[in-house]
């Protein structure tokens, strides 16, 4: 388990493609690797787990796993990072992001959190159903 920084990068030659970069040390802002532009940076206590969680959210938009490239909007990419329930600290967000993008980030975070809450409720129901089935089986064994 290593702490580190997860950044969201865009590139002017690759519109609509987002690159996630994980580093042990804070990146140089706002220039990303290979001419990219860093839009967002967060520090995580476990950078590998953070990257895994982001991939889980954006797995259907994956373009290149080795280079961590996803075909997704900037707002959705930032929301995927911010909505994870991991220990994190936002260290930088691009001040040039417009109000519409910021509102879209907030809306996406709300959707992600609602989805996580629904999944947790479903898992609780499955757990309760399993307990009821076990109790029913125990009662059946007593009488038969």
C-alpha cells in the first residue's frame, strides 16, 4: 500500500480521451505527461486501490488499460475520482474549468453516490434474505 497522487489529464490532440496518471509525488501543474494538461489532482492513502476504483466506475469507457486512457468527459472523469469512498484529499482542480463543467461534476458525484447507496441497500437485503433462509432451514431440520 503506497500513498500517491492521481491526476486527470486531457490532451489537445486527443479530444474526448482522458488519461489517469498515478504518481508517488505531486505532479508538476498544469502540464501532464507527453504534452497533456492536468485538470484535477487528488492524494490517496492507497493509490493502487484508488486507480482500481476509478477503473471500476469507468470500465465501459476504457480505451487503453496500459496507459489508463478512457473515452469520457472531463466532468465525469473527475466525478469518478471524487465520488469514491476512499481516504483522499483534493490537492488541485483546474481553475479554468467553466461553471457548466463544475455543475456537471457535482451532478455526476450525486449520481455515483446514489448508485453506491442503492448497491449497499441491495447487499443488505441479500444478507437479510440469506439469514432468513438459514433460520428457515434450521426450523425445518427441527421438525423434519
